C-alpha cells in the first residue's frame, strides 16, 4: 500500500477529489457507504475491524467531502472507476469490497466491471434492483401501519422529489423506519464512533432518485459475479427485506445469506457484535466459501 503520513485526507483522482480514510493493518477491505447523500463516517461501526484488516473508507463523488465535480457526473461508470482509481493509488492488487445500501449497488457494479480486483464481496442491506426502494419500501411501511403522510414522504424521498431544504426535516420524520425498536442506542453508538462528523449532501440523493436509480437493475447479471459473496441484512429492513435478500443471494453463484434478527437497515449499528463476527469469519475464509467451480 502507498503509505501516507496522515489520514483522512483528500486525494485527487481522475476528475474528482476523493475524501479517504485508511485505518488498520492486514488484508485490504474497501467500504462503500450508503445514501446517496451520506459519507464514510456512517460506516464507523466497521472500524472495530482495524485490528485485523486494512480498512479503506471513502466518500463517493458528490457525497460528503468528495467534491469538485457536478452532481450529474455521479454515474455508475464514474462511481466504479473512482473506486478502481483509488485501489490503484493505494497499490492493492485486489481487495475485499463491502457495500451498504446504495454502496451495495456501487459494489455490485464494481464487482461486475472489475471482477479480477474483488477478492471477496459483502453486500449489506442492499438489492440488485431499484424497485425495492422506489416501489416496495412505501408499500411495506403502509402495511406496518405508518400513516399516509409518512408513507408519501418515503415515496418522495427515494424518488428525489423534494428540495434540498426539505432534506433534514424529511429524514427526521422517516428516520424511525430505518431501525428496529428504539433507535437511540445504535444512533448514539454511531455518533460516538465518528458519525458526528457526517456531512450530508441532499443534492446527491435528489439526483440519484431522479436520474441514476430509475430503471436500474443488475438482476440479470448477478450470475457473472465470481467472487465469494456474503449477503447480509436486518430482518426488519423496510428497504431491502428478506425476500429481497433471497433474490440477491439466489442470483449470485454460491452466495451465503445471513439475516440478522432484531435489526433494521443498519444491523452493523444495531447488532454490531453479530455482524462483525460474521464479517470477520467470512473475510478470513474460516467459514464456508462460494467460489464457483
């Protein structure tokens, strides 16, 4: 790995300045955050794995502190090429790739475009088709008894049908849906681990909802993924529920599926011991593997 004296830092790559943090030692793992509109600090729970792995966190272009390009440049081609340029810059031949939520979409696209660079793939609370967030999520909340006003907010949220000034108030109103039970403890845990540094970018979510995600699907390409893959999600996730995870894992040759009980969209914050234990086991290859023959 190319050593640097201080992290986190901004690294000029291609046409963008990526905000990157590298911690730990051992085999490299790149972590792709969700959103879009979030940043690397929302992945703080995984920092506990720095004793065993070199963890590479970064903000996707137009998210967090990775700025300097128009939001319209946030295409699948650029998002994956940015990650590949970062790998080359750091000097890794291959790395494990972990993507959460929207980051899982990027991870899927990366694994399909750069298969020779992915040693292992972890897909956390994500899906291979945008219909899960755009169509199914509002329907699930309606079935769970949420009032029509909040169901409509969720529908607009994932379609980018709001103004930047509405971002915070909308998120506050729908944030409870992301977690199982009371969300205070995992929220405080995330903040203490570095989440307080998060810099949200509403424009990224608006652009993705209106232009990047409509019609997006890699369901018919999942069979081309060759890396050993772990699919993991909270059982109560309204965005990517268990049936979504079954579709995802079922389409990837030999993928392992792990559903985390008593957890919603971010089981790494709600059930960190369970998630990190499963992650360590998978990344070190001490569990069953799924390399196709």
